[in-house]
């Protein structure tokens, strides 16, 4: 699968967001958690990748199945107010 530069930027942004689960990235881009980790490692500076891995490791909000029911769905500021699609830049 070929990803555009804009897609890669958006995936990285979603991966850094605490409340965006890997499931959301999979639904939008077809990348599983391991694929996202590989993309992040390839695209990021090594020290930033290590910071991201430490941040994501064990974070329940990144895994929808582990989330507390109190955690509501996160909505990015670039997401349209209706529907579930990311608005074009």
C-alpha cells in the first residue's frame, strides 16, 4: 500500500494523540498497530520514536478494548462536525 506524504503525516499525528486508538488508524488507513509502530520508527528521529514508544506503552486509551467506559471518543479539530470523515486541508 502506497501512502501519500499527507497520509503519513496524519497517521503520525493520530498516533501521538492520546485518545485516538489504533483501531481508528486501522479503519482509516488499513494499518494495524505493528504497522503503525514500524511506520513511526521509519519516519521519526530515533529519540522521538523512543519517547513515543514509552508514551504509548501501556496506555489504555490507545487500545479500544482496554479503555474505561468513561473515556469518550476523541474528535480531532480537523474532523467535520457531522459524519466521521477527516476534512480535507
